[in-house]
C-alpha cells in the first residue's frame, strides 16, 4: 500500500505526463512571446510616440508591476482553489491584456494594458511550475520543469521573428495581436489536463486524486494499489496563513535563499534582455540589425535549456545552478567589453545560453523546497519578490548608461549585472540545499 504522493513519485513518464508537459509548455511559450515582443517593439513604439528613456522604463516596468501582484496572489489562490483553475484563468487574463495593448492609442493606456498582461503572466508562471513539479515522477521532476522552461526560448524566438519580419512593414501593434490569439487556444487546451492529485489529497478529495493516479498507473502498466486517504486535510488555512508558514522554522531557510535567487536573476536577466535591442541600436546598429542579432542570441537559449535539463538530474540542482550563474556572470562581463560585432554576437549568445539555463534550474528548484500545502504560495511569493528586481532594472540600466559615454556606460551596465550574478551564485553555494531525487513533503512542519 502506498500514498498518493508515493505512487506519483514511483511512476515512469506516461502518455498523460507528456501531454501535460506539452500543453502547459504551449501556454508558457506564448507567455514568453509577450515578454520578447515588448523587447522587440520598444524601439518601434519609441520612434512612433517619441518616448523618453524614462517613459520607456515605465512601459517596461508596468508589466513587471503586474507580474509582482499576479505572482503574489495566484500562489495563495492556487493553494486554496487548485492549480488548474489558476493556470487557465491567468492565461486568459494575459491574452486579453495583450490584445488590448494592440488597440492602445495613448501612452498611459498602454501602461495600463501592460499591467493587465503582466498580472496574468506573473500569476501563471509560478503556478504552472508548481503544477508540473507535482505531476512529475521523482527521477524526472527536475528535467521536466527545465524542459517546461525551455518553451520560453521558443516563445522568444517566435517573438523576435514577429518583430524582425512583421514590425518593420506592419507596425508594432501586430506583435501584440499575434501574441494574444494563440494564448486563447492554449487556455482551451488546459481544460484537458487533470488537477494535481497532491493538491486534491490535502484538500480532502481522495477519490478524485486516486482516480487520476490510477489512470497514470494503468498507462505505465502498474497495478493501482490505493492505501486510502491520508490524514492531511484537517489543516485548513485562512488567507495569510500560507505566507506566515513560508517563514516558519521548517521553511525559513528555503524562503530566504529563494528570494535572493529570484531577485538576483530577475534584476540581472531583465537588466540586459529588455534593453538589448535598444542598447545595440544606440551603439550604431539599425533596428532590423539589432533585432536580428537578438534573434540569433535567443536561439542560443535552446542548448542552454537542454544542457541544464540533462545536468540537473545527472549532477544535481545546486552545483548546476552555481555553474550556470557563474557562466552568466562571465558572459555578461564579456558582452559589456565586446569591441566588435563578432564579439557582441558571440558573447551575447553565451550570455543567453547560461542565463536561460540558470532560469530553468531556478524554476526546477523552487517548487521542490516546499511542501504541497504552500508549494504554489512559496513559488508565487518568490516570483513576486524577484519581479521587484525586474521592476527596478529598467530604471537602473538607463541611469547607469547615461552617466558615462556610450562605450563606458555599456561596460558599466554589464559590470553591475556581472556582480549581481556572482552574488547569487555565492548564496546558492553557501546556503542552498540539494533537492535531487528528494521526496516532496505534503505538509509544513
């Protein structure tokens, strides 16, 4: 006899497991298209509306502010009402916001619509990663979440293709319309995925949890053996209880480490990725060339993800995070001191390779350190705190850049980002814990 959690942990990957990963990944890809599109359209919007650097920073950060609130709220809601509902609802909010962005005629209208888009996006990502973590067998868990995160690269590639091929002849609005329509389709697909059995079990819905796990076991050729409901559902939490539990003795270390990691990777990543086309344009590349270079760099994300997906299960979460964060720091330094077009392209590809591999590891690591009762909340709050770094980065980058001439300012921006990634690597090395092949607990201590 085995519990719901133990039965899930011991399974191989099944047809349903792969479908879940694919369907959730499709939504993840369209989320990435939104972020990539903003980077790609920023230059075009700026030229159309004559935006200052300060106004461009607010345009970038309005979506990030929405992501902060969306992430903070969605995790708590997902722990109370279920993962699947939140994933579907937030994707629909994102889709609506993206469509409205394409209809905006005023700067402040676009700010508001970017906030709506960010709210949906911020709410979906941590909940989706927690869901895939809970639905994955133990020996494939890290790999699956990194592969889920790899859909981000496909979304960025698609976004850069839209920006590169469609914005010059058709204008920037088309990018938002293209980004909105497929997300509606992905939301429809998500009605076909089951709720997390781990969530159902701690919610007192054992028969539903057993039905889902039994289906997975039959697909794997395993005879279902139900141990009956566990005594997990007596602990009913009020609003705010989950946040307090994140700082309880059993979760304190994990929460503190994750908040530092998420803040650092968001500040460093969005410090360079949202401004790359604009910074390249300022250094003499025309818009088409800068978007083309960014597209090539985005393609370098794919081997970064796939290598991380392989290594997190072979080597472990902690050492691979350290290696990829230090690799990102080195690549950032090289990119800031690149003296030729070839050096810009080569170091930029290296930067995207390591940075997105690091992102995959972080998304894999985050849900694993929390028990089921606060897993979505913990992931959501870590993401929300991290987005503060993403919120302030678009303001700090142009401020640093403007303090010096173009070459020195460019180098200074990436020196600061280098230091950020080194600090995160040090925190992981000193305080992080390994979660490879660990059993996911159900309740906080």
